[in-house]
C-alpha cells in the first residue's frame, strides 16, 4: 500500500477523540485529525515541546502553521536562510495571538540563500541585527531559541568549528539579547558531516548552550548516545532532526509499521530526546507524522526499519557520517554534495539544493573524468559514491543542456 493510500484509509477510520488543543484562529477544530499526544521537557529550559515538532524549512503557507498549532504542535524551527519561512510565520502570528503557548526557534543567519550562517569575525552588532531582523519578519518580541547553526557543515577542522561554537563575540551578543528579553535560550545544531560528536560534546561541556539539536536516526551515529547521556546529565535539552534517514519513498508492508512512524518511534524511545523536528510541507505530512505522537516502539516498527534499510541502505549517505572525509585527492566535498542531492531528490527542496551546491568551493565537477575514484572504496557503507557524485553534479548544476 502506498503511503498516501495508507494515510487516507487511517484518516477515514479516525474517530473524533481530539485532545484539547491550542485553539488557533481561522482554521477548523482538530476533531478527527491526528493531534500531538505527548509533550516532553527540554532539558532544564522552561520549554515542554511536542514530541513531533515542526521544521519550517519548506514552509508553504501561514495556514500550515495555524493548522499545526490547532493539532497541538507547539515548537517551530525556522531560519532566516529558509526562503520565505520566517515571513510566513510572521503572517501566521498576526492571526495567532497566544504567543506564550508556542515556541519559536531561529538561527544566527543572514536572510540570503542557505547556507548563510554568521561566521567567525562577525561583530556583536551583526548577531543582534540578525535576531532583530528575524523578530521583525516574524512579528515577534522574542525568540525562544536562537541557534548557532549547522556546526561541522563546512569542511573545517574541529578547532575552527570549536572557535565558532565558543566565539566570545557571539556569546556576548547572546547575553545582551537575553538581557534585553529578545532571546531565551542558546542552542547549537549539527548534521555533520564533519566531527558531529566531538563538536556537540564541546558545546555541552562549555556550559554555554541550553539546547543541542542533532541529526539522529536508526542508520548511523554509534557514538552519539554517549553525547546524549552527557547532555542529559548536565540538563542540556536535546532535539533530534534528520530522523527519516533520507526520507526516501516508502511503502507500507503487511505486518510492518508505517516507516515514518517507526523511524520517529525509534528516535523517541531514547529518553534523553525531548522531541524531533521534521520538515512538514503538506497537510498529508502533518497528519501522517502526528499519528506517531505519544506511541511506543514495537516489533512491527523494527520490521519497517529493516525493510527500509534493505531497500535504501546502499543509496543513503548517512547524515553526520563523514567517514570518507579526506579520501578525494581533489578535495571534493563528498558528504555535503550527497546531502544536497538528498534535499533535491528526496525532500523536494530543489532550489535550496542547487543554491547550496553553487556555493560550494569544491563541487563534484572533477568526478566525471576521475580515473581513480578512491571515494567509493572509502565509503564505510558500500555506496557507489563516484557514480552518485557524477549524478549529483548533473542534477545540481545550474548548467543548461542545449
Ligand atoms: S570520483 Fe574522484 S574526483 Fe570525485 S570525489 Fe571520488 S575520488 Fe574525488
Ligand atoms: S559517502 Fe559513505 S562514508 Fe561518505 S559520508 Fe556518505 S555514507 Fe559516510
């Protein structure tokens, strides 16, 4: 059964046992629709977040935010470099008046195409101006969370990225923003591919960060559980992302759970995780994903994960992996290119993928004529890396074919 058919049949069976919701204006009540059934404490913060939360990287309309609020989602993750996402949240906030009922997280970024993270060397005024601009776009007085975003994304050394994590100017700006009541908590996010675990460990150990948001799914991250334990012991809140392991097309097999539900339950069975952020583009996404809220991991879930791994394991570049780093003599940015290809093919985020690819300093242009594809041998998961890079270059390049 296809995912959409499953969703339609399960929605048709849904009774109207709705939980109390936040009562957003301008949208129908959530009766008969899936709603959030579990809220969890986010470390030592005063945030209790919906276990399934809203990634607004591909936000299509303000009404999606209002609909999600109505169905109990209370945590929204956006960024200045997510296209019109902040502006659409701003439009939603002109209609939704209960600001204190929801949490909004944004990033220290410029409002230009992704990736536009503020880099080392930016002034205190730049950080403050970035937050002020986010607040203005979203019609808000304050952000609940501001992120140092995508640590380990660039092919930088651990030391260079540690400097960005512990940058005194950024920390000073954050303190000023907190004192001014414009920001409540500082967070850091990472989807690798470089040094994900060591960088998050640095963030946690520094004592400066209230929250970490990490890529985490059933197909990789052997060392991450140790980071999660350390963060939890120090009261640092933990949010998961990239939980769908590539979000490749999945089928619902007899006896197995729905893949998306299984993947979410696998992540949420880790007690340190407060919630996950997943990109929600459509009403179908929202309704499908919320069906997993508050449920427990079971044997049928493991079956769904095993089926997905068997079908896609040789084609999915593990987010946060980076095991092949340094294997290309030309310095091709392998893991980031394959991630952008994933954004294009599996997330339907073509524009962002192509813009991000265009901004890379080491694209896959040398791969078409490469005689010794050492990257393929270096992949610890058996991916045909050179072939994938050649395909990615064809897909992501702006070059027009006559
Ligand atoms: S195919 Fe060759 S040029 Fe391309 S990443 Fe692999 S080793 Fe580098
Ligand atoms: S290509 Fe292979 S080794 Fe490299 S990051 Fe992806 S999964 Fe890991």
